[in-house]
C-alpha cells in the first residue's frame, strides 16, 4: 500500500512539474529556432471541431448524405464527428521542436549527410507575414517527412497531409502532435471529402503552412509521377474570397538520396503489379532481421558508415496572384474545366520540382552506368561519363551536390554504397553490374535522368524497370 501511495505521489509531482515546465520549454524552443509559427496551430481540437460543425457547407453535406443514403441526419452527424477526430491534429511545440527535432537530427545524421540548399532564400524571407505558404514536393521515401521537417525547422513548422499507413500506434499520436492531419486515400464518400476540404480550407485561411507530396504517394521506379490535384484544389478554394488570391504562395521543394531505405520494397511492389510473385512475409521478416543484425554489428564494432547524402533543395516561392488574374473565371467554370486548369498548374509546379531535384553521387554514378549498353564498364570510361554528365547538369541548371569536388571523389562516395549493396563489383580495370543490381541502378538513375539533356535517351533505353506514366518535365 505504501509503495502504491509513493508511486501515485511521484506521478502527481511529475505531472505538476511537466505542466509547469512545458510552457517554458516550448517558449525556449520558439526563441531558439525563430521559425514561422502559425497561431492557429495552437487552437484546441474542440475549437476546430466547433467551427467545422458550424460550417454551413458541412451542414449541407450532412443533409445531402442523409438523403442519398437513407441514413438519419443524426447518424450522419456522428459520422462527421468521427471524421473530425480522425483528421484534426493536436500540435505540441515541445514535441515538434524539443523532442522531434532532436530525435530527427540524431537519426538523420546517423544514416545520412544532410544537405539543404535554397534557390532564393532572400525571396522567402521577404514574403509578408500574412502570406499563406504551401510547400509542394516530390516523394522518394517515408523518411521525407522527417527530412523536410528537419531541414525547415529554423524557418517554419510544416503541417503534412499523411496517408492511412501512419494510422497505427504510436505513429498516429506522433504525427498528430507534430501538427499533421490524416487523409484517406481512394475513399470516395462525398461527406468525408466535404469535411476534409473544409478543414484544409480552414487551416489555409488561418495561415497554417502546409506540406503536400504532389505525386500523392511514393515513386516505385524512381521517376517523378504525374501530380495529383486533390489537396491543392482544396487549398485554392479559399481564393473564392478575392482577398486571399494575393496571399497564397507555392514553394516547390525537391529531395533525393544516395540510398532510399525502402528501395527494394518499392521495387518489389512494382514487380508485383506486373504479376511477379512477391517473397513471403516470413522471407521478408528474415531479410529485415538480417539487416538489423548486420547494422547493429557494424555499430557495435565501430564499422558503421553512413548511407551517403540526403539532399533537400528549396525553390523560390511562386506567387499565385498572376495565375488567378489569368483565371478570373476559375470558380464560375464547371468542375471538370476548373480541375483541368488546376491540373495545368500542378504540372507546371511538378516541372519546377523536377528541375530542382538534387543529383547526389549514387544517382549520378547509376545514370552513368545506365548510359552504357553493357554490364562491364572500364573505370576510365565511367569517370569520363560522370564528368560529362555533371557538366551537362551544371549547364542545364541541374543541382549537382558537391559539384566543386573532383569527379573521382564523387565516384568514390558512390562506389562505397554500390559495393556495400552488391550492385557493382570491381573487375580488373573496371566494374561489373551484378545480376540483382540492375534494377537498383535503374531506380536511382531514373531520379535524375530528366536532368541529363542528351544523355537522357541512353539512360532510358537501358532502363530495367517497366515504363510508367511520368510527369512532363521541360
């Protein structure tokens, strides 16, 4: 009994200490990072729920749902409350900055050398405080959420749209405490989309900075995918009020890696769509176990090597006032015509993102390997091709990471990773692409092929992956 009382007293004291210290801890984080912090992030979930339930558009959607499904309006209202609980986050500044940022920094820097570059940082800093920023980015890895948040922590706290994959304990709690909201993919119920649309428009009007993966999901083959317009269309909907047309700014952002942690799993998903058999869960579990054991052994014996670079390039902000000026009748058009114009905007932004994709050592080396129509490449020819490609990148404004270093240094960084992963093997005065390495070569080459000018055709012709629809890159 005494032990129970001691534990209870300790718990109460801990709760009091946390409640007293957490606000100070949060203020200290904000003062340290001096990032752009949207006040509406601190709105309680109850306040957001109240505003959504009082929204006349949602009320109309509830009535329409009841008529269409023969469900009572009370049941439809309960359904809406379920959607609100599922979607709305509970941002915690201590979790985001003091815990999330520190943990992200340790994990990312354990696995990668993180680099962040701005196309025009001064332009971002000049934007008025009342600007509504929407970061649109490509999607290479589930680590993108962590990488981009970490890269931008000193500038802004981003609220992501997160898919259903993260709706599992403890990921759901973590993402919601970071201010991310959840989206059901491929869920077509009009009532749900009415709630989601009005929530997205509510936080946009209140100035919450959002991050949207424009491709709608991870690329399975390394290429940029065609952009999805759903969430951006919701965001643009606030411009029905002309006052917001001058406040919305899109910031294109591109990421790339020397190693995507889930690359082999993504390639297996791509293969399964062609009808190939995927390994059993037992086999996959064994592979994960071997991976964890191998890397734990490398850490314990101090033989750990990072996986190369994780690079982020933040583009110059794009004001949408001129676009709205050229599309004054946007909200008077039939929905298909309006969506077609939004799609054209998305295609343009995707083109901008494509031109920003950073070219790290492994993708550059893989593109050079891919451009040869053979499996054995002499070292001298490979280095010469990499140098030619890097020069083409710089001429075409492609972002070659560490372009100031020698091409041999760049290749050595790539070679360490490709050798460790058994993609390439040394053979005399050259290198051989190993039998199970060609798909990975294609995957990484595809991430930068659109930047290579005259070499793009040679890289594409050698591609070992099935052709899929890609975004138009000009």
